[in-house]
C-alpha cells in the first residue's frame, strides 16, 4: 500500500506519471469521473444504444445509455445502502461477460470502490489468494459458480479461504436461499444515486492481478483517471467516435476486455456488442447483423478464424460462413490485436485471406491497457512494411497519453538508440498507481522513473520521424498463453510433487494457436521410468488445462547462469516440433 513506500519510490512513481513533462495532475480528459461520462451521454443521447449483449444461446439484450445509466444508479444505491460499500473499498466478482457484470463495474465506480475481477480459469487457491490480498469486502458471484465460490471463500484446505469477504451476492441462476439475490433487490431501488462527492478521478477503479517472476500474483491498482485517459488515447488513435460500434469477444475480467471494448466506447458515446464468449460460427454473422466497425482480439482468435475460413471454403461457402459475403461486412474497419505473441506468418496469412488490416499493438495491465499501436493512417504498403519486414511485427508508435523508450536491459537507466535491444519502458498518465502491498516490486519496477515492462524490444525510426517499436521476447520468464500470463514457478511446484522427477522446469514455447504454449522440461531421478503421459495427467489434476504442460521433453542437461539460475528461455527450441500443434482439453 502507499504508506509502505518510502519517499524516494513515491517520487519515482510520480515521475513515471509524467508524459512529455506534463504531470498526471494536469488532466487530459474533460471529465471528473466515469459517472459524469455516462451521465452526459444519457442526457445528450438517451436512446442511443450503449450495450448489446448476446448470451451463449444467441439471446440478445440491448440497453440504451439512459437504461444502462438507470441500472448503474440502482446498483450504486444497493452497494452503498445495502452492502455498506464506500469509496476506497474493494468489490470482487466471480463472473463472466454479461450486462450485469458491466453494470456492477460501473456502479462500483459511482461509489468510488475498486473492482477485483476474477478469472474463473484460474485455480481455486490462486483466486483465494487474490481475494485475501485484495481485502475485498463482498463478492458478486454468478449462479453457476456458487458452489465453487463457497469452497474458495469458506474452504479450510491449505491455500483456501478469504475471511475478509463478508458476503456473497448471487447474480443470476436459480435463487439460493443462503444468498442475497442481486436482481430481487436492485430492481426495486431508486434510479437516482445521490452523492455529494462526484470528483472520482483519483479513486481506485480496478485491482487486477498479474503474475510475477516470483510466482506470487501482483495487484495492479488502476484509477478512474487511468481508465479514462487510456480510453481517450485508444479512441483518438483508432478513430473511434460516437457513431461507431465495437464488439467484445475477450473476457471482461481482463483490462483488454474492460478498457478497449467497454470503457472506450463509453468514453466517446459509441456502442459495444458484448459476447458471452468467442465463437467462430457467430463471429461474422454478428458483425454483419450489428454493423460492427472494430473488434479487439488476441492472436489466438485470428488463428481460429483462419481455420474456420478454410473449413467454409471446403464446404462450399464464403470464408465468412453460410449466408455471409463481403458486402455484408463492408462497414467493418479493422482488428485491434495484442496481449499475445503475434507471429508474422499468422499476420500475413490473415490479412491475405480476409483483406482486413490488423492494427497490432502492445500494453500491459500496469499501463492500463494499450500503450502503442500501428498507425491507422498508414498506406497499405507501409502498413505491411512495418508488420512484416523487420523480423517481428511492429507494435507501432506510442499513443498520446504515454511515452516509450528502450533502456539497457541491465537496469542501469541508460537509454538506447534505434535498433539497440533492451527493455521496453513506458511513462505517462496511463501508468498504474502502484502494485498493491508490494513495495519490493514498486521499488524495482520504477527504479529509474519509468515503468519497466520486463519485455525486450527495440525501435526503428520511420520516414516521418516516428518511433516504431518491436517486442522480441521477455526479460522475465512468464509464459504468455493467448494473452494470459502464467508464472513458471507455479507450474514447477506441481512438477516437483511428482515422484521420479529430479528437476522440472516450465517453458513457454512458440505456438501458432496461442502465441506460446506450456511445456515441461524434466530431468528424471536415477532409476525412474516415469513417462510424459503420467506427468501431464498429474498436472491436470492440480492445474487448469490452460496452465498445465501440453508437452514433456526429457533431458539431463540444464542451461544455467553464472550464479546457477536456470535459463528457461534457452530450452524453448527443444519444443520446436510442437510449434504448429493445437492442444485441446
């Protein structure tokens, strides 16, 4: 927490919040809170659609700005008056993409509380740790997850339990008598939320957790200003205006789904189509029916769409599927793509197949979301040049709220020039407030008054004088599977539980479908005959499918540094045979 940071670290963090000499205290948005943004659009264009939601059965629900605003007001009253939530409190969610989830987020911001969204694909102990560490007071849980949530929050097994959660509120599903029902209470509450303190830009809005190289999740604290300034930068760069429509196919427990396709359209008064989950069969029909202009994706989804296109060709349809042709999507502009490793071959094949541009970008939870993109104004020739001609697809140029630079990877604070590889560093108004309760991480991350990403990269200067950045790998050894980052240490703890394994290392290897997949490099104990299937089977009893190793490679030699630390990145080539393999649960 802030009080645990000394004045030197606080000063460095403050410096990292400057962009081109302008401190974050000099606001670059014309609003005092997210509530004011929504209120303005609800007054000026109350009938305009904000949120259109499709569940997994294709059922559609649409809310105008006025309707969404009314629900947010009702929910804010529920949070404050019924649950006792105040500014500075934390509210957790165990949910999925839904109108209700979005309303709960925005209502928390009305009150000045921070949302702590959980990824249900994570294991129970990790979620329990996050709930405890966040000090959340209440947890909103979808009906499908109630049994699991009860185990996580009230469980007594090692690693489970979150005694700080005072109450579980059920959202959706068949009513359970043990829980307060979100719908039953909220629908009867006033549609006007009154609060004298409406200036909320400095209030903490999100507490999202990202893996660290030590294995312990780090809580990233983002303020309302972080969300709004990054949304403003994204909208400006992407040319998103009030008459545009975006589509969300990514989970809204992650900053990409939240900031790009919920907050950004809200900021400009546009609308968004919120999908329960991604589906190749409904993707193009929904874009056609809803006249979607922009979709934010991760590279994995591009690969799935390519495979679907090939299957449709074989079945005698267009690449978009039955009944959909290119005229039906003439309004579609481009894809925003980031959060995972984009291979040049995938980018080339996708654009060649669909004729639609990929605006590749880069960012982290710690930078709110995106920090840079390929420019939207490039000619097709120059777009392809920066995407395909430098050995790596460019992540583009910095957006207006932040600066980017390359520093010596040793952490000595020396800034590097064009073509020199080092650590990607960022500073600006969209940099997180700090890591929650991690003074050690804050001290190292803001060591020289920039945010240090831990990613390796370089930049080249374009003919117009702009800096085009590239990411070449990670200085940290996190495994980035489809935009979700896993610490190798978590996986290795499980590997070392298995009898017969002397050393077990988790390795992220290149994969067409998820950018990276999880592999295990194992050294057997003398006399052990344990095989790969037994190791994979055991891991899947302790880890989610996403986090479990998909391939096991055995060996006897392990590359180490001069101080004896394992060099996992040097083992990646041993998994090259599986680069083009799709692993299914």
